[in-house]
């Protein structure tokens, strides 16, 4: 991993593979270690894959004062691309990363080839939120990092899947614990998702767009992806049966096939 100065932060990033640039943007409190290694390896066979830690996540240290916003995160992404000499790229965002990707598409359309929005929402009054119990788990930062991991699992994956994928869970736990976000930055990132609202502007997105989600996502209900699909002209929606918020991990092979088909379309 390397660091690149972008405005007021030094962004921690990693590049893998050779080919057309593909930028992956992670979600709330998450960092680049959270990406499924097998997914990254498969994508790196066809693309130059850029992963990085958002402002205030992982190893990208942010100033202690001030608020975060999805607009700011999108500008960070564009700034990192500029610093690395990437003129334009496919952009994939997951969860909060999908909100950042929406802002990126709206603020920096000249830098965008194709857009992929995973398990995310359009923001504002048109968002359907998780139920109260799921929200309580999301906001609970108490206990040890290991206890936080165990709670996070319950809102990212269906319980039946977790019971039969112990080896994967152990690998994810090791990555989860490497560089956890501070409570202060977790709150600032969360508040960025609260203030995010792209709903009215989504019809302005002209880039080819794939929207994807698990149909059993309890954290960001799939109706939000359907709403985004209705707002972005010509977009395509893919839903994965029985998959939760982390459908990218749970339904990796199915998603990868759809993703490659979309990104390599003529």
C-alpha cells in the first residue's frame, strides 16, 4: 500500500492489475481491506483496480475538526485519480461508497466511464431506512473490536449463510480488525450519509449504470436500489436472491459475472 497527498489528507491506496481503470469505493467505517480478496484478484485480471481508504477510515487520517460529506468524499476520489494520472475510470461504490459514487457521477462526469451502485440509497426523504433494531446495531460502537465485528456480521449477512461459511468469516474478521475507524470518524462518516441527498439529481447521470443489491438486505433495504433504478435513465438493476448487505461477498461469482458483462459491454 502507498500514500498520496490529496488536498488536506494523505490517502492510503493500492493498485492491482493492468487494463482500463476501475475505482472501488468502500462504505461506512470500512477500508480497502474489507474488499473480498478473490473479487479483487478476479477484477485485476482485466482492469487496473484502485482501492483506497476514505477520509477518516483505515489509514487515511483526517483532520480532527470539521464535518464530512459525500460531496467531499467524491472530491477526494477525483483528487486521488488526478494525483495518480487517471483521467477517467469505471467507478463502483458499495453502501456509503455508493452514495459517494453518485456524487462523483454528478460532480465529475468527465472522469466517469461506467457506474456501479451497490446496496446503497438515493438519500433524503425518498430513502427507506433499516428498522429500529438494525439501526441500533449499526450505531452501537461499544465493547471490543471483536464484539463490534460480531454485531456487524449480523446486519451484513443472513444468519443461515454465516452458519455455513465459517472459514470466510474468519478471513473477513482478520481484515476487519486491521485498521478500525475511530468512534469520532465513524460518527462523522455516518452524518455524511444522513445529509446525503441525490434523489432529485439522479436523472442527470448520463453514464451507463448498473445497480445491484441483495434482496434480503436488512441494512439498506433493496427498495432503495429499485428507486435509484427508476431515477437514472437506462440503468440496469440486478438483485441477488437470499443475499444480504454484503451480497458482493455472499454472491461473488454471480455478481462478478454480471459486473464483467456490464463493464465490458461495447
